[in-house]
């Protein structure tokens, strides 16, 4: 996505910030496939507390990402980026300590602190400062691609590290990733000559009312909330299902196959959605696949191979939806309100992650089926909202 239209300075800034962001997100994704397995064995740990530990970062990330962006306008991008990285490092260290001590409450506190290290809004603002408008969309797409790679590596590396060093080892590795990025943030990232608030990339409070009155944007926010609620709820329950049949040190194989199948189908589905103008049809298909996977989980929770197929089917639906959701959201938003619409959209994503962990963990005390029944109902409601949406016209896509 970095092509000849980028200046050397823009290329350096985009790749560097993509690296910083991907390391941060890798730190969060590493624990997703293994946290419920290890934390459920802590003394006094209930399924609700385990789910809360999984989703906790989403609540503080949702709360702080917009303020961080506004503070970076006032105090500078780099200082806020340094501050958030230090907070994330401390949160990872606290979570590591809690894991070695088998303390579920300190683990939850560490996860909340990790979320306070939210960095996305500052990175986006800094990218906007350091790139011209004509290449900014491609720079943002590069950031998005880096998150996808972090997710893939996290799914595979998390179980591998945990099987050798335990859950505490995963959080230690996460803290190391934050430390690795800190010197580059301090000395390597170019400083913008002027800090300017970019309406097309940053949250602007005066536009909030109009964004919240837009029915299509609200439906997109609900969809992103539901998608990431499902992700954390599934990875609260699914690792415990797989644990019945396969040791933790072999889980990475399941997740690798899951990711490869999802990625293989994501590419053509995204091309069909974007190039053939079938984005609504692809979106509906992805949601239907999610609903089917929830039914499969309920049916095959006690059978190894069908359970593996269930998680592969789920992730295929997720991968079909994840890349087209931000793209579609930006088409509904008016050009000057894209930053505000994106801020609300991302906040919905993080809140969904929190609710998915908390509600998924609470329902898990009654067994696996209630988790997937709940997800199936909410996802079906999402499907109904999509069926009533008007797709943006082609002329609006260029806006």
C-alpha cells in the first residue's frame, strides 16, 4: 500500500507508526486465545471474572481513545504517545505479576491498565499530521493491514509462548514489545512541523450530535459493537472447548489453520464487495456465516473435529466482515465528519470487546450453549438492521 506517491518522509512515518501500532495490538491479541484457559484455574476465579479479565481492556480503551486524541492536539502527539506506551507497559507488567501469583483480581486490574494505554486515536492524528490528504487514506489502510498481521501472529504466538512460559510469560513478552517500541517513539518518529486538528481523521465534538442522528452510522456502530462482542465472547468460550481435546502447546495449529482459511476467503470476498459493488451482499453473507458458526458450536461442543470446524467457520465470517466494516462506515460519513464518525465507530468496537468478555463469562457459568445462543440472537438483530440499510451510492464513495 506504500507506493511511489508517498514522499520518503511520509513512507517512513507511515511504516514506523504501523510498526508501533501493530506491536501494541500484538500485545493485546497474544492473550486472547489462551487467557480463559489459564485464568480459569486461578484460585477464586469464576467464569464471569475470567470473562471480565478478557474484555477489561476494551472498556478503558473505549473511554480513553477520544480524550487521548484531544489531549494530543493540546500537548503534542509524541508526549501522549510516550505516556500511553508507558501505561501499557505498566499494565502488562501488572498482568504478568498477577498471572505468576495466580491472582484474578490483579489480572483484571492489569487488563484495565493495558486498555488505558489506548493509542489508536493518537496514531491516526499523527499520521494525518505527517501525510498529505491525497495519500492519507492509503496510509490509514497500511495501519489497518498491520493490525491484521498482528492479529494473525497473536493467534499463533500466544499459545506457543503460554505453553512454554505460562500466561505470565505472555504478558512479559507483551511488556517487552512496549519497551521495544518506546525508543523509536522517542527518537525515530518524525515530528510534525505543525499540529493541526484534522476533521477527516480526528474526533470533533461539535459534529457528535449529527453523527449520532445518522441512522446508517448508528447501524454501523451497532454492527461493529456486535462483531467485536462476538470475538471476545467466542474466545472466552472456544479455548475452553478446545482444551477438552488438545493441549495448549498444540492450539497454535488450530488457530493457524483458522487464520489461513479466513485469510484465503477474505481476499476474494473483499474484492467482490469493493470492486463488484456487492458490499451489502458480502456483509449479509458474513453475518449469516457467524450465525451458522454459533449453531455449530452449540451442536458440536463435545466433538473435537466439528468444534475445530466451528471456530474456522466463525473466523471466516469474521474475516469477511472486518475489512469492509470501516470502509463502509467511511462512505456513510460526510467528508468533514469522518474523524468523528470513526471515533464513535471505534469506541463501539472497544465497548463490544468489553461486553463480549463480561457477558460471555457470566453466561459461561451456565454452560457453553447460553453463550452462543446469546451471540446468535444479537447477531440476528444485527442482520435485520443490515437488511434495512441503504447502501451508499457510487458517487458518494468518492467523497
